[in-house]
C-alpha cells in the first residue's frame, strides 16, 4: 500500500544543495585557514566554548540523551513497531550480518580500541564517587564505561536514523535531516530552515569524525612506540593522517557496496578474532563471570548515573567524561543516522530499533569486559603498570595490556591495522553522508564531492592536532554536537507526529479492507473486476 520511493533526486530539492554545500565548505575551509594560522587562538576558542557549554548546558545534554533512549524503547515496544521502512511487503535490502557490520563500523569507529582499556582503568584509579582502586571503584568503572558506550548513545542513533529512514522510505522525502521537520514546517524544509539544519548536520558530522581521526593517529603513534620505540611525534601523526585519509578517500570513491560494506565486514571479522584471542588466552572464567556481573550493575545503577549531574558534589569529573560523550554521540548522530537509514530499507520499525539499540550494545559490553575488565583484574592482582601507562597516554593502554599476552608483536600489528580500518570505515561513511547532505538528499551522491569532503576531514584533523592535541579534539566534538541537540529534540517530535499519522492511515485502511472483503463475500457479483486491495479514493494519496 505504501508507494515505492526512488532514491534519486525528488521534486525541487536538488536545486537547494548549493547553499548547504557553499556555506558548509566556506565555513569549514575558513576554519582550516584560521586554525592553521592562529593555532593558539583556535585552541583557546574551542576550549572556552566547551567549558561554557559543559558549565551551563550539561543538564540539557543529559535530558536530550535520556529522552532519546526512552522514546526509542517506547516506539520499539509500542503500536508503531510493525510499520515497515518502505512498502509493507518489502524485505530488507541488506542481510543481518552485513547490516550489523556496517552500522557497527559506522557508529563506533576508533573509540572502541582507544577507550576499551583506558577508560575503565582511569575510572578505577580516579573514580567520581568510590574510593580509588577499590573493589567498588572497579565495579563503578565498568558501570560508567557501559553508561558511556551503551544504550543512551545508541538511543540517539536510533531516533535520528529512524526519523530519516521513515520520512525517506515512507513519505518519499530526501534522505536528509531536513526531511524530519516536514510534519512541522511542510514545504519550507526546502528553504532557509532546511538549509540551516543540514548545515548544522554537516558541522556535527565533520567534527565528530575528525575527533576520531585524531584519536586514531595518536593511538597508532603509541602502537608504533610499543613496537619500535617511536616517541610522541606530531610530524608522524600528520603523516598518518595523510595516509589514512588517502585510504579512506579511495574507499569512499568505490561506493557503498564495493568499498564501505567490504571494509566493514573485514573489520568485524578482525574484531571478533581479536576478541576471541583475548578471551581464550586471558582470564577466560573471570571475563564471563564479570560480564554477567557488569551487566547487572549497569542495569541496577543506570537510572542514577543517567541523571547524575554533580550538583551536590561541585566537582567537574562529568564535564570531561559523560558530557563529552553525550556531545560526541550527538555530533556523530547526523552521519550515523543517515548512514543507518540508507542501509535499513525494508526493516520494520521494531527490527530497526532492536537491532540498532541492543546488538551493538551487547557486543560493546562484552568487548569492554574482555579488555577493560581483564586490565582491572591484572591491576587488582598486582601492579603491571597499566594505570601508569593510561595516565601517560590513553591510547597506549591497550598496547601495554598486550605485553602480557602471547604473540605480542603480531597482535600489536593487528590492532594498528584495525585502528586504520576503523577510521577508514568511519571516514568514508561520514564523507558519503556529508556528500548526501550537500547534494540534495541523493542516496548515491557525486564522487567529486566525496573526494572534497574526505580530504577536508584530514585537513581539519591535522589543524586540531597541531592546535591542541586531545583536548582540542574533544572540545571540537562538544562544540559541534551541542547545537544539533536542539535539532534532535525537534526531529523526535516530528517523527512521533509522522508515525502517529501513518498508524492512523494503516488502521483506516485495515478497517476499510475488512469491510470491503465482507461485502465482497456476501455479494461477489457486485465486485466483479475490482480489487479491494486498491484502497478507497480518500486514502489513495495518503498511502
């Protein structure tokens, strides 16, 4: 009953890509020039803006993320779950394995390897509430790591991705952020408001990706130091950015199926192989036991930590961790949301949410238990120097952990390769999405623009690294993510209005169909040559 929607240009929309591309490109190129010339000023500006956002609007980010998670669960288990993203008889475009590999690779990136060991160790040695390096601190470290990488972040992805997929595949609107505003402003999405929203999405996507790129090259530098004794070298990091950007550019030019899909699947295979190696050669029984306990602690404390704001303690721990993570997830949500929507045609709303929300979360929880939990177990049993390595460099923590496993050098090389591939999948899917945003909502955007945005990502990452390293990268993610939080709230409201209207149409159609079939059964001659499946005239436009 739902009309089939083409994935190419729709209506007048292709003609409005120029403002989005022009404004985004000019501002971003301007930032590269400004940051390259006035590096200290750029660093001060970003760090000052991050501090202001965290101090005065941290509560707003907490509310936004919690609303997204609760709304995701409500939609998944409510009356909208059986609505299909496309025609009601369509089947998924991609199989479960390919779909999971692509959404996981696009939605996580380098952070999986960067923080899996470092974050639990940091929270263990410097907990916000518990006594440092105690059993309670170890339990809390895993709970906080689960909080930052679990359901809340994927709830943001769920809402953005679902809204875009719904309005594209069900309503025939462009695969662009502006389409989610259609129930509120109608055809004005093709004007200034639509341009502004898509431009914000471009900024959030760009700075979210370059943050991961910066973290990735810092960690590769640490890995090379573990293998060859190479020190922290900004020249080497800039060279790594150039190499990885070149690989990502080649991948994005190959397209979704030939490039992004294949590399994502390779990444998943390598990740599971590394995970199996750690489980098999590490404290296997402890990993499985602690995984169950960690999940239980997370579920027990999730409400408290979800709304905890340090109001009574007056500390600033949350600014550097939880607020940063929420802003980072939000800054990634435009590109991950669009990308997940692009690969999710044919799935029901319930399948979409349950897949996006729970499958990656379960993998991440076990991953953090295997790596971070093993590191905590070693620290509590003795003093292998993992905390010292973490305090020296977050990226070096995983390589220090690998020193206690067999085949250290081989596994270290594998991890470095995985870091490069994780960034490639994040960069090329991000470039692909930015290109869609600046090309009028095309699901197969022009290659020349993909090339431009892929190279631009590398340039911004280089500028931020020179300007202030990790602090500047984190600040950029927070500043870029904050404005888009307002868009997400409006987007969720538009989605609920659209789903409500769609469900009403489906209900009216079902009622009409039942009535007509009964009438046809009672008087078949009166319906000769007609099909009840065509629907009543008043529903034709709606369906």
